[in-house]
C-alpha cells in the first residue's frame, strides 16, 4: 500500500569518525537518535537500527572530484538527476542558473503533484520572498515553481508551518516578526507531524546544520544537532502511523569540526514501516527522490 512520506532535509550533515574531539555527534545529547538506532552511525558502522528505523550512508560525491556543495547537491536530492555531473562540477551554495529549470520542472514536489499526490512544503517564508533576490537555494526554488511556497508568518502563528531554523527565533530577531510565538524544537516537530498527516508527500528543509558546520565550532555544532534531535522527537511523538520519514543530507560538514565540507557519506535515515528494506533501496543522494515517489504511489 502507498505510504505517507516526509523528507526532512538537513544541510551539511555527514557520517564521521567516532571521535568526540572531531565529531560533535559524540559530544551532543542525542537521546532520540540513539534510541532509534541503538547508537550513532560512524564511518565504520554507518548502518544501524532495524526494521522500524535504519541509518545508512549516502554517496554525495557522485563520481566527481572535489568537495560536494549545496547547490548541486540539493538539486540532485530533489530531482534524482546527477546535477553536479550535468553542471560539470560541484557548485554551491546556490542553485546554478543553468540548473534552475531542472529544479523547477523535475523536483519531487512537481512530480508528486503530477502523480496526483497531495504535497506540502512545510517551511514558512516571508510573503513576497524572494523579491529581486538572485541567489536561490533549491528547496524554495522547487516549492515556488510548484506553487507550494504558500506558508508565511500567519501560518507560523497558527502552527501550520515550520521556520527553516525550526524555532521562530530568527524570524523574530532578524525579520522583525515579534508577534510570533516561541516554540521549542519538539513543538515544531509536532507541527510538522500535523502537516504530514494531511498530505501524501511532505518536504521540510533545515539549513542551520551547515551554517553551524562552517561557523559554529564545536559548541555551535552541538547546539545545532541537539535542536534537530529535539525536533525529531517532537515529530515522532505525533507522527501518523502510516508515515515514512526519510532524513537526508546533501553533503558532509558538521561531522568534522576541523574542516568545512567533507567527502564523507551524507547522513541517511529511514523511520517507519519496513525501514531496513527501504534503506537498502537508497545508496546515494541521487536515489532519494525516486524512492520517495515510489513509496508514496505504490508502497
């Protein structure tokens, strides 16, 4: 039977070594992830868990030299097309102009709608965004093209959308929306669960993990990972029984505080019915979109 599916995209999260001096996963308090998998995935043991939750490595290098980047990585994740190969190299952080038609026309959001699915982009963006902005990330680019960039500040007030940072603090501090409620990561996760319950396919994008990998040092990385863990806990406590959650990243970064982007495998995680089988169907970021659409339409 088809399943409700939700893609939780985490920017810049790879699988690293089991060394707390290098990898903030082993400094952070991550009770939800540890409970799901029994331990934390590492380069030596990337596949953990069992029938209801399974971690797995995602190839983000895609046969090219150099460090994977967000622009081509996110385009690949959303379309199932090797965007780095098509562009000729890894590129980021923004979607290359020449790849924008690919993201707009072939994203999982557009293809889900074309298949007759009910589809949601759970992120809230300011009304009128992007204006004259020239640099665009793939998730909102795909959502705008699919007419799904339709959640704004009033949806955050009602609990019908999630801020990209998970909590509403950045909207209040940097955008001036002081009327927004304070929400915890767990409360934001419960909001995502409600959105998932009303749709066949849901997508949420979180970028602060990559920012923390670049600028946050060990303390910032730990804080970012603990926020995501709380968000996962809130989602799972309220998630529909028939929902399959896929967590996927576009490239490594936060798992090694010594450097920026890495060539480590990106983190993959499936939570839901038959997780072990589903995880076995995905080996690279290029496989994610096709698997999600397949599960949402045929099971």
